[in-house]
């Protein structure tokens, strides 16, 4: 990092963001909020001596509330700054080279780690409980991270508790906007003069979606995204038709591997055992036409369990799956049919919070649009041209394929 240009750090801007976040947090628990003081006043002389002037200015401008333990959270994952914890990590060997440069500004709520700030480089990143220092791609300006926290409060991604909601209306709207951008980009490049009458209605008809969708975000997206006049969204990847969606799900055996590993429904037998939640089951959004599949290879143990996703895929199909995490109903994983699940993901860990998936549906849709607009993907009569061999042939970090991204391109949280 030392050879790179140091980004700007505006203490007043960051303090304003912090104080707005604090306001959102205490609005949820106003009875416990007591008179405030600036955080710098809470620092001992020894702590102040280790802080650079600009971070001292930031700390002097932010407030902390004297409150009960239950109300010290700024977000579901972070607590308010605690000067006693700013440098408690410095004795760990992995942090030795940073010395006083690295400050833990916001401790994690229930574990070790938290949001750390590099004083000399003016960058911040979330460091998980394993306390491994993230790669360069996972460090962002502090203002960028605080803006994401505030946006999560303002959009309802974070609600009273504070709690992280699996999805909010802004998540869906951002995804639908990304969908429209992708559809428009492909339609603008369809061969001319081919008549392209608009197809009324959503991707999946409401009556069919009500029967066969398993998660609320899946249902909301499929019934509110407009159906375009083409089929192919990416090389070898196409959209369901309503008839095909219904037929594929209706034909799935009741004792399929997928159903056995994705948890119970209310009508399951009482003795049915599963440690997995159906709400977290992978669901196939856009199926792929794999030219060759190795999902059924019994020697591929990693493809047969839930974590490896092999047995949880609909009929072992390739394609783009919703793979919800706790707090993230719109998380996705792209499967090329050979077990590769790291295509279209961010590099490294999320800079602003723990547990944010490496790809959300809106992230992938915007990536696909970029590949169409940049000419990396060819558009023909049926949409994007190609098959799964395109993904099978990707090796390393092929820039033209844009298989992974840096976190600074994320539109918001």
C-alpha cells in the first residue's frame, strides 16, 4: 500500500456520517440514550499520543452515548468506538508490521475483529474474527464504508434490534434496475431488422410462481422482472419460460437429493430430519445448457454435499442460482456444471461488514451488462451467443471475462 496514492480523508465528513448512523441506532432505543460526549475525551493521554491529528479530529467530532450494554450497537455487526480497544490487537504477530498505524475503530458486536482504519493510508476494512489481514482490494475510504452503513439503515436493510433483513424493497428495486439495464443492453444489440414485439408480463406468471417458488425474494423478482423478447442472457445461460419452469419443478421427484438436503416444509413427516433450512436452499434462477456435466461423478465428493452445492442443485443443472445466506436472500452462485463456483464474484472479503456474500444478483446482472456493452459477449437473434464451454475455458484472472471484481465498484451495500 505504501507505493499507492493516499486517498483523501475528511474527518468532518466521516464524523457527520457516524453521527447520522448513531441517530438511527438510538432512535430504536431512545430510553437508554444518555447525554453524549466526544470520543476523543474518552481517550487516555497514552492513546491520544498514538493517534494522528486527522483521526483525533474525527474522534473529537463524533459522539458516543452513555447507554446500557444492549444499546451500544451501531449496526447488527458493529459497536460504537471504544478507545480501550483501539490498539488491543497490536501484540498479535500478523499486526506487528502495522504498529500504531492500524486502529480498531468499530469493534465487532459478538466476536473478535471489527472495522479497522489505517491511519497513514486513510483506508478502512472489516477484519473478521479470524483476524487475518484482508488483501488490498478489501480496503476502502472510511467515508465509503460509513455511507454504506447509513444506507443500510435508511433503506430498511437494517431495522430495529438492530437486525439485518434478508431483503428489503431497495434490494429488489436495485436488482430490477440492474435487470432492465441488462435487457436494454442486449435488445439494443439484437440484429436488425428483426421484429421484436414486446412480450407482456413478468418472467414467470404469478399463478405458477405462487406454486413453485420457495423463497420470497425469488418470487418477488420472477414476478416483477419484465420478460424480454430474447432468451439467452449469457453464454449458455437462458431464461425460464413459465411452462418450462413449472414442468421442471413438477417433474422433480419428492425424494430427490435436492429436496432431502434443503430442509423441512410444514407438510413433511415428523420424523424427517434435516439440519438445513429451506429458506437457505439454492434455487435455479437462470438455467444453463451445459455441453458436458460432471455433477454425477461419485468421486467428486465436494459436489455431493450442501456446501459444495452439488446435491442441492435442481436436477444438477448448471446456471445462476439464488444461494441465500443469513441476512442475504439475493445472494447468488454461478455454476458452470463442473463444480466451479467462483465465477462472477468479488475479490477478497467485504470491506464494510462480515458475512456479505461475494456476489448478489444485482452484482452479476450488472457484470453481464458490462460484458455485453464492452463487446466481450456477442449478441445474436436469441440473445447472448455461446455455450458453457466459454466458462469451462476460463483460466486464471482473465481480464476480458471480468470473472471477479474489486469491492469499490459495488453500487451500495
